C-alpha cells in the first residue's frame, strides 16, 4: 500500500523527489502518512478533496483484501 500511495503522489506532483510516505500498523488499522512539497499540496488534495478521497478509496479496497482498515493522513 505504501508503494501505491507513493506512485500515485509522484505522478501528481511537480516535485516527485519531495514525496515521502510513511506507514504504521496498529491492530487492524494501517495508517499511511503522505508528505509532499508545500506548493504541491493542492495537487494531492484536489478540488474539494476529490483526489484525496479517490486515494483513500483505493487504500480502503487494498486494505479490505487483508481484512484491515486504512487511513491516509496528508501531512504539511
């Protein structure tokens, strides 16, 4: 899942070298933190949060295959 978020974010932003993805797992919840350059933050979130919502949906499907929950935190 970490690679999925990294690939999606790097294809959206202007500075792919600044993309960092962290992952932590607690019980049945996987938390993924996504940090991008400040000027690319809007591209990752999208208009009215649509891009972020789509990324969260993809994570939910991927985590559901493992009977887990997912959470995507977009960090500033």
